[in-house]
C-alpha cells in the first residue's frame, strides 16, 4: 500500500467489507459512505486512493499515520486518542446477535442462567467491545471469542455451526442475512453508535470542517436519501429513513403505544362479556381459547411493530437526547411485553394471584447481572382484578425503569420489593439500600419518568410517601384494592 499522505489534492481512504455502508464489488469501492466521500472529493478537486483491508488493520494504519481516513467508523471516546472524527455522523447503527435456527430454542431456555458460548467477532469491532464490557453480563454469557476478518466470515461460521453466536452490525445483517442458510437474529441489540468518518491525527482541520458542512448540507437536503441511501436500501424501507419520519416518528410511536394499552383493556373487557352471555360451557371454553390466542397474537404483533419502528428510527440522524428517549420507550415496551407474557402463561384473565405474577415480573425487569446487587421480594398471595393488576404492573415497570437508569450497579446495594394486603388496601414498598444522595428528589422531578408516574398514581387514587434514612430510600404506596 502507498505510504503517501494527504498532499493537498489526494486522500488515501481506508475501506473494509461492510455492505451496504462500505464494500467492494468487482474490485470497485461502493457503499453509502464511499458515495458521500467521492461526491465531496469531486466538488473540491481532491483525488482519492482507496485501500481495502481488514478493519483492525485499518485502525493500526490510521494510528500510525499510514492512511488519511477510514469511512463508516463508529465514534467512541477511546478512539479519539488516535483518530480525529468528523463532527457530523451519517447513520446510527447498532449490533445484533445471530445464531443458527437450531440454536434459538436452546439459547432462550438458558439465557437467564450463566453459560459458556463460542462467539464469532471482528477484532476491535465497536459492537464486540460493547458486548464484552456490558452486554455479556446482562445476558449471563461466559464468552469464548473466535476472531474473524469481517462480518461475512462470522455469519458463515454461524451457518456452519462453528460458533454459537455471531456479533455483526445491524445493517449488514439486515441486507445480507438471506445469503446464508438457517440463521436468525435474536431479540437483543447492542447499544446504538454514531457512524462517522475518522481522520488520522494531525490531518488538515479545514478539510474536515468542509466535509462536516457538506454532510450537514446533505442531511438538510430533502433529496439526501434519494441521492445516497435509496440505491442501497430497498424502497419499502424509505419511509423509515426519510426526513418526514424524523419529524413525526415520536408521535407515531406514542400513538401506537396508546393503542396497544387500549387494545389490552378492550380485549379483557370483551372476554368478560363472553363470560356473561355464553350459555354453553363447552362453547364458552372454545370461544375463550380462540379469543385469547388471537388477542395474544395481536398484542405480540403490535409490540413487535412498535419495537421495529423504534429500531428503524435510530437509523436516521438524531440527537443524543432523542436517542435516549427512544431507548426509554423501547424499555417500556419490553416491560409491558414481559407483563403480558406472564399473564398469558399463568392464564390470568379475570382475577390475578399477586404472588407468582409480581414476583416473576419484578425479577425480570431487574435483569442486570451484577455481583454487588441483591434483589429481595416479600409478596403476599391474594387475589385482585386483572385491570387493577395491569395498572400496578405499569407502575412497577416505570419505577423499576427509573431505578435501572439511575442506580450505580458497580456499588454494593440491595433492592427489596414488598407487597401486602391491609384490610381493603394494598401496600407496596420499594426499599433501596444504597447511596441515596438525591434519588428521592429526582424520583418525581425527572421529566420523562415523572409525568408517567404521576398519571399512574392518579389513576390508582393512591397515597404515597418517600422516606429517606442513613441506609437509603424507601417509597411506600397505599391504595384501595377495589
């Protein structure tokens, strides 16, 4: 490879195989990022020399100043030590886990107990690094890493059952998985990252600034996606990537989220009507079975649609605060899905037994794997109406979501959940034994959580108080069982 550095009219661009972002076809460089860089170079009379290699090799070359830039590279604080990133990103991507279809059931059965898996990864890949530092603990995985040169080799290894799990970028998996036999992605994703353009340290800042301005101009242009995206992404996905969706995406998600809650309550109401008006017990059992299966199927589909919309929203250029809001919505959907799944598995359609339902639900929403975290439950067994159970479940999910986002799990702490019946009242207590600092004031002042919490508390017409002590915080809630 040439060791020539930027001399005023020539750039050495490092590329690697990661279709559709950057790749080669018949020896020619192609991809979304290649097109944008090439367009910028033509407008500024800059000659480009493309150099193809493995991603980890390109990182070494740019660290040693042997190439000028790498296209489609994920931003991270650690990489800033040897790379000057463009300020503007073009796409947000995230990592996904792929397995052989024969392995899906085995993984779902074991993912709550720690187990050793052979995992195919690309060296220095951002999703591999994120998985190794965080995701493996959340999923209780003891990894045995097998290194490959690119995502294509990883999915080939998954297809041939040489590895149990493969970690690849979302877009690569989305547009290439049909090339492999009997592989499927799991319903987990690795934290989204901005894909920018990375320059060697000491590179001309004026050129970087010009490219940033050009990228920003491209993104503000209504024809940006037509010029650079549509030739690589199928037409049926244009809606999710267009600038129109950026403006209305949150409203669509909120509307579908509301329809989901209404469909759950409406479905339960219809089931009650069937119980009242069906004369034949045999017909009643048959109709109930059909209705429940259909209702369960529709709720699952609605949840998946909303989750897919949230995922595809992240492909569009958005601010970090908007990305956080989408993650919160995703976790709320996950919480509702877990609660609905438990109701369905225990066949709780009219009256609900509190002990199995809330004990299992609380432990599932707190699925952080940390040796320093102790979770305790003390739940009394009694019966409540399913509609009241849904309201309580949404409240517990929101409180648990708040704790998951605001507690430092690296420190030793204990979280206890207590649920008792006191005459005609239900008593609920969250006891957090840890560093409380400003947790209590933040609980009902943090904007995203507080509005939903206040609405749920108002619906339950309950009394609540927050008690602080030297050992931590305690939230106590008391409301009518009727």
